[in-house]
């Protein structure tokens, strides 16, 4: 991320916007404090999608609390490649039952 003082951002706004359109991010600073961040429009859409996904994940985690222990849920998210540590048949059965 490139940092630009307000004065430079004002004087070079067109060039900065061209770079933002190409995917760059800019921090705009006033008196050594970041007052704004310029990002490509697509980045906002990605953030919205990520926030929506995380909200769904939190909802799933709350709803599945009675199906899985906290340790099982944590192991899924912290060690996705070690899912074999879970009792696979039991886990698959719990998931299948929750869908019915």
C-alpha cells in the first residue's frame, strides 16, 4: 500500500485513481495520520462477500453447537488436513442427520 500526503493526493488525484483502477491501494495521510484509504471497487465487493460468508459461518457454528463439540469444530477450522482425527463416520452421520 502506498502512502500519500493529502496535498500530493490532491495534486495527483487523476494518476492515483488510474493506479487504483489497476488494483493498487493508497493511504491518504494528514498530519501523519491516515484519514482515508483508496481501494479498487472490486475490493469492497470482496469484503462484502467475505463478511457475508463469515456471518454464515458464525450462524452455522452456533446452530451446530449441539451436533459437534467445540473441540471438533475447532479442529475442523484449525487443522483441516487433520480431519481424520475426528471420527469420520460419526461426523458424517451428524452432518447427514442435521440436513434431514
